C-alpha cells in the first residue's frame, strides 16, 4: 500500500463524521481510515478502537482493506457466512456481524482509504444507506485532501527554508569550487569558483550532475576524473561527494596542479 502524509494532530472533524454515520445507520460504529504503508490509520473511530495505540492497524487485520482493494462499495449482510472476511482479526475483536464500506478517493481517482459501518448482528444494508455513506464520503475526501495538502505545504516550506540556509552558507565559501544537486540529478547551485577555478562555461557546469551521479553509483566518497574544457583541453580534477540535508548532494571540486 502507498504512504499518504497527513497531520494526525486534529482528527475531531473525522470523528464527528463517523458519529454522524453511526447515528444515521443506527449501527455499532463507523470507522474512517486512511492508507499508511501496510496499515490503515483510523481518522474517525468507534469507541472500541478509540485509543492512540490502536489508531494504526495492520491492513490485513481490517475489513476496510477489502473495500480499499475493491475500490467500490462493499455490503456484507452476515460476516459469519463470508469465507473471505469472517476470519479477519477485527471481526472477532470488535464483534462484527455485518459490514458496509465505501472507498475514499483523492481527486486523482486514487483510493486513499475507506469509510465503513459496523453492525453487531447480521443485517441487510439498504441502497439508501450506501448512498448516504457515499455522500458523507465526499465530505471526508475533501477534508483528507486538505489535510494532505496542508502537511505537504508545511514539509515543503521547511525543506525550502533549510535548503536556502544551506546554499547561503555555501555561497560564502568562495575559495572552494562547489556544486549542489538534488537526488533527481538537477543542478540547484554552483558558486563562482566552479567557473573561475575549473574554467568551465555555464553549459559545462550544467553537465556536472551526471558525473557526480556516477561517483555516487560507485559508492565512493571521492573520485578522480577528466573534464574537457574549451580553450584549455583536458583537466584532471578530484571531486568529493557528500549528501547534505533536504535531499541535496554536495560536490567539492579540486583541480590537480599540472
């Protein structure tokens, strides 16, 4: 399963949605969960799983994982007669006799979790109840989108601030030829010493990231290599490569004296 980043510090709005579904369906409880690696993490929960320790439950232990896999509403009138679900650990733990679930999707169409209704006894779930859950799921999906976006924006802002601080420090090291690239191989920084000491043009500097990537693939912190410089011919350089914070890779270039 995929990992979805979300801020779990304030889940009250999801619990309110879960309680509204529980009341409308007159059932044992409602669970709203989101995919998180190999687990489903409860956003809105019935009292039986209302502790922080039980918030994240292995996907294989929850019936909701079946709804996530199906990507469509699931209605089970009698869990005891369902060979695929009756041995799910959550069935015994929560005393589930019947189950109804609808998937939760992002705007991209990707299934991100599930909303389910639980009954202690076997029961017939009506189409009207499923449609009500789908309507509430729309609201839950918009809230999940907002939480994911908020989490990613905060993470991006922190990463950009950290990156800016790193590059500001490197810009002051004028006696060393330094380049910085990201893990995708994009050059994000090169100080003036790269051009003045190595004699490289702007286009030559843009060609350095693949050379750094090759050193990383070899698994060594440094390597000697030859660079072809227009007007100077071939020059021998030593490059020292080291990862820095925020997913950046620093390369320190030194020209061998002839």
